[in-house]
């Protein structure tokens, strides 16, 4: 599976690229990402995505498709005052890959 999540002027994020382990190494993720990049480009935007630094297999795939490493994002949690406290989220070091 794969989809788009965040859009900003000129940019669209590819998100949730996942392949069931039983179906890996068949080119499914490659086909999905290429399709999304084609759709994003057809709208006049650029594609980007986030990947965990330790996910070397995904990084190799994305780099083979023309993505390059950009800045590491900063994640910030926020809540409305007097609302229940949000659950704790631990986000490992990540990098942003930008399609070129």
C-alpha cells in the first residue's frame, strides 16, 4: 500500500509505503511509488517522503527511484489546553527524502 498525506504548494508527501513480507521483492513498492510520483508530477508538484534512518532497505529503494536525502524533520506534539494529555510518542531519528 502507499498513499499521499500532506500537501503544500508545490509539494506532496508520499506516505505509508508498506509491503506484506510475504510479497516483498516483487517490485510492488517500486510500482506504487512510481505511480504516485507520476501522479504528483502531473499536478505540477514535487514528491517527498519520510523514512526511518534504520530502514535501509526502504532508503535503498527510494534512492534507486531518484530520491535524495534532505533535512531531518522535527516532530512537535501539541494539545488543546484542558484536554486529555496525549499519549507519548517515540519517534526514532528520521530523514526526509526528496524526489528529484
